C-alpha cells in the first residue's frame, strides 16, 4: 500500500492515518514464524518486541542462538521486548535512557517501515546499539526508527546479550565444542541471528534483503567491524557504518579463559561444571568487582572471530563491502565517565615515550593546557586514527570507504561542550531523533538550525544505505562526498568548532594519523 507523503496536518495524510488506525488488517504482517500485529507510529508502521531467536536461558545460556518456535494466532508487536541484564542506572546516565524491562530472555528486535507493500523493495538499515557491551537497548528513545523510515528505508533495532552473558570463556564451556570451534562471542552470534531473521522476513515489511546496511555506534560500531572481519557473515549484510569505533585491542581468548575461571571462583565454583555455571542467577554477574568485568571489546580466537579485527583490516581480508566510518571531536568525554584521567595519560606518555611525545605535541600547538592536550591526544589515538586505519584496509581490499568527522554542537548548548561533540552526541542527528531527547532546562531547547543539521546528516546516512555499492565513487548531499583513497584522502567534516559548517577536507590530520597508526598497538591497550 502506497502512503502519500505529507505532514500530519494535511487532509490526505490525516485521512490515511485514521484509516490505518481503524483497520486492524493493515497493521498485520505474516513472517516465517507466524503473524504479527503492529501499530501506526509517527507516520510509519511499527512492529516491536519480535523474537528473532529462542530465549537464551537455562541450558541455552552461553550457547549459539537457537531458532524461535513458530506461534499460532496473531502475536502482539506493539511493545518493546526485554533488554539484557544490565545496571539500569548506568544506562540512564550514559547509555541513552532507561532500558525498560531487563531479562536474560532478551533476543528481540523492532521494525519501522513506511510502506508494507511498496512498488519497489526498500533499503534496510539494522542498528546495533552501543554501551561498551554492558548496557543499552534497541528500544531507547534516541534509536526510534520512524524518522529514518519516513525517508524510504526499513529500520531494524535489536537487543542482544550483554556483559558476561554475551562474552564469556570458561574451560567447562569450551569442552562442549570440538577443538577449534569454540564460541565465546555470544553477543555477536546474536547479531548474526538477527541478520538471518532479516534475510528471512524483512520482505514482509517492504524491505530488500539484498540491500542491508549494518550500522552502530561505539561498541555497536565495534560489532559492525567485527562482523566485517568474521568468516560467519557472508551474504548477511551488504555495507556498514561504524560511528565512533575505538582502537582497543580484542581480548585474547586465553586471557578471557583466565578471567572466566576467576569469575567462577568468585562464586566459589572451583573446577566449575557447565551445569553449575548455567545455574547461577543471571543478575549475579552485575555485582562482580571491576577486575572481573567484561571488557568493551570482543574475544579473539573463537570460531566467530578467529583473528583480531584490526589485523584482518590491515591485511585487507575483511568482507569486501562498502564502509562509512568516523568519529567525534570530543570522544575523550567517554573516558572521564570511566575515571580515566587524561592528564595522567599525558604524563605517562612523557615518561615512556619522550621522543614520540615531543612529536605528538607538535600536532596540538593550539592546546592551551595539559587537560586539553590529553583530551585531543586520546581522542585521536583511540578513535580518530582507527577510522584512518580501517579505510586503509578498505583500499587494500579495493573497496570504497567514506570518512567523516563530527564537530557540531546544538546551538543552545555550546557553552556546555567547550571541547566539541561528545561521544554519542551524533546519534540523534544520524537518526533525526532530537525531539526524543530530554531538554536539560529552559533555554536549552533544540533549534530550527539543529533540526536542519539533523535532516542533512540523516539524509547522508540514508543515501549511503540506498546508493552505496562496491563501485560507488561519491555520495550526494550538502557537499559531494568522495570516497576515501590513499593519496586522495577526503574527509567530510560535519561542523567546525561546534558551528554548522560542511567541508570536504583534504588530508585531514594526515601526519598525526600516519604517526599514530604506527604507535597505536603499543600505546592503546586494555590496561
């Protein structure tokens, strides 16, 4: 059914909305597992809380996701499913809002579509939320897919296993697999199961299963890159977007096994069996002390991720697919939440790498103090440089890539962000969900200029999802955005000093990127 464009105030649109809301049949779709009833939301068809795999509970804890049992009758799909167990207060503070109900039974996804019976199938965009693999939910308000969907794409958001439920290694669990086929990255397997669901079912929502963009932010972006590097993802998606991925190395499997044993010992389970581990309460893992916490990176060495992600890209062995990648101007904002002292980092580098530090300081002559130097240095070493390195890998694989740098701050909040755009602040512009965010206080409301910025950013992402192929050389938007190539380094700078500027910059941060890409493996560590 074609839905005419128009605002909610136009008579044709209002009549269509009223017709849809009254006609229950228009809100139903049939997928492989059964029939669903959704609802009409912000001029889109929304279906929420759809199970994409069996509950990973009981004997299915720490196992690959299993097929969902088909259901009879019509399943209600008007409410979000449970998110994985997590510390709710942390998600509220830094993860994007209240994750709602949390449970070990968490493998649910949500779909927004502008048209369930389009004349031509629409591009699909699958969003992977961030949160350091410990917090988050696909149902958070900033991730609402309606605004993207109104631009002619089908949007999918999802929940996956977090913390120790999503990433865990222990000798007793490994013994259940043949040698060389062990699984430790259960959360990434959840993403694969969700992408398999998309291949089976997205046509029922008007989506094109042959044009799927996988995109995410922070640990969601690391997930995108990890699935590019995995041998298990062929044919499941066709391009990717990595927002604010970080350069921390993957956790070696042997280290993860030692930590898993230490976790079992913390529960007084020396020589634990798999049955004993699976009998532990799911929420018990949230009370473990920091040394036993899950790192914000996948485990390398299992069947899903046999080689480190960054090494796979360095050798050009990743999936041969188009990729967009970028980061923000004040990514170091996330470090302060974890208690990382950027001044201390600078002091350490001065002691350990005095010659290298002198070279580094030359790139930051405008830094007025040690804190500013530390913020900019850690931003570039942990975030900006990774985008440069990943695109070098894209070039080695003869695949196009696009690089961006986000430096826009909302007009009424520029005094609150003196160092630039915080980690995660671009999300509401990408998904065009500014109005879903809480206003800090009177006078801090988002402006027409902010909304115009979000409109343009969102349009770029949709253009990439719709048009990018292995043979695409540029993307159209406010500025023509050329694909990145060695020797022809072109970066789309979204904002400048917080202001609404659009520039294509040549050789952006060229010399520091070259230096940092050589030092990153020694200087950026999990310790």
